[in-house]
C-alpha cells in the first residue's frame, strides 16, 4: 500500500515523542501515513511554516493556536488544535546564585510545594526578577503567572522569551534569573550547573496541557480522511507512551542524533519522573511528571481553551469574552470524536467541564458508559466554570 506523506514539525523536547514514536514504531504506517518530521529551531518557525503550508501539522504549544485565533501575532490562516499531545513535563528553575540564597534560608527544594517555593523566593528576591519562558503564549507563561499571583513577586517579574535549547545558556549568562521550560532543557540547566530545579509544573497545575497537534483550518476541512488518520496514529503513540514499561525505550529513540541529539539518560529524567534538581545529584521522584494519554489527556476540552484564552486576554489587556469564544472554536472536539469513535476510544459525553475541579481520578459520563478523568486541580484551589465566565 502506498503511504500518504505528511510533513510534521517539532521542537526538540521530550513531549515531541508522540510524533517521533508514531513514525518510528509504525503507528503512522498502520494508518497509511508516512511522517516526514522536521526539527525546528523555535516556536515562531513552527507557526510560520504551518501558516505557509510548508508543513501540514505541528507539535505546538497549546496556547499558541489560541492566541493566533485571537488575532495576536502576525496574520496567518486560522489554526485548529486537533488533540492534546502531552500534559505537564515542565519545571521552574532558578540560577545558581538564587539557589544558594534559597538554601541559606533553609529552603529544602522539595520540588512539589509551589507555595513554599514561592514564599522562599519572595524572601530572597527584593528587586526585579526576570523569568524565561519559551514563548509569550505558552503553558509555561501561564504557570509562571499563577505561581507568583498574590505574592510580592507578582509586580516584580518580567517575562522574557528564549527557545528551549537556549534557555539554560540564558540562565548561565544572567540574561534571566529563573525560567520555566519543558524537559529535557530544565535538566540540561542542572547538568551544566547553570541552576537548580525549584518546582514541577504539575505541582502548580495538575495536568496542564503542554503541546497539541495543530493544523491549518483549511487542511482539516479539505483533507478530513488524512486528518482522522493522523489523529488516530498519534493517539495510539500517546497510549503506548503512557505504558511505564515503554518510557526507557522512548528515551532511547528520542536521544538519537536526528531527533533530540542528547544522552538517553538526560531524556529519561522527565519521562521517568526522576529529576536531578541540582548539580550535586539530588534526586526528586515526581510520578506523573508528564502524561501523554491516561485520564483523557488527549481530549481537546473547549473549557480548557476558554480558560487559557482568558489568561492570555488578561495579560494582553483584552476583553476576555470574545477571546474565549474565538479560542473555543479552535479546539476541534468534533474531529477528535469522529476520528476515534471507530477504534472504541473513551470519549467524554460533554466537550466542556469545570476546570480545576478534580483532585483525584474521577468517573465521568462518556459517550458509551463512563470513563476516568485525571485530576486537574491548581495548587491555589482556583476553578474555572466556562458557562459562568461566558455569561
């Protein structure tokens, strides 16, 4: 059978694994696809190549597709997010100097207590604090804003952007004082002694969506069969990746020269949730540090789009109501459902929910019976009801 070739772009992060695994392990071929994977230098390149039609789909920061629908950034054709590829996988790190100051006041770098980390950081920082993120419209920026909200740091921070592979160098040079980035680049900063890991992204917000599968709206509308095949191939790859027995194999694949070009051990840290938080080799175990499938991780909740859009609108000084409505249209729950019904995937009965309401795995109504949703609580107890917010 002749395979249909689709060009997909990705950045060298462990959460690019679904695209790479789908091609390497044959999930794409099972759907009649060959994935031509292009490694990109930064998120702007991903956006621009997708807009120009140089690639058919991209591994992309979830908020990027929403910001584009809100009219932020350069004018491009509309983007659609077909599915979430990963949740979590990020960490906030601080410079070696800040780490030393934190230890001097007795902070233990527990990695799982955002409130304690924030309070300790507030105690040792009495001036401006520059925090790096990979893109202005990113889950990392959302996590940073939530992490500092209500603390003395809130009015002192400046958020600066740098591509993930360059963010450790930015920390080492003093360009930024801290950063929030996805693995393996947080661990790379530890490996080069540029800084120490302070807190896991998942501790700030459980199961925050990190990357999504994004296509141009025109592609989704004019090539529905290939769109459905691509969703199924990556869904199967995500399901395989959430098998604990498969994570070490995934690290070996990702580490290859043509993909992340790093050691398998460095790729394993985030995949196994076994993080080295300092150059001294201190280890913190963080179960569920990154999720690819379990607990309905791949479903593109429209309520999630609205929540992220509200945060972007607030940061940009925009009216949140039209922003939330525009962003919700970008999350293609209809295409996700249509692609995965034939393979018997668990599909929620609803397309929106109250975000941040679940503190433990919870049964929920599905199209066929019930399914288990993963916990999604925020450390500050916040909840978001899209029906209330849009009134």
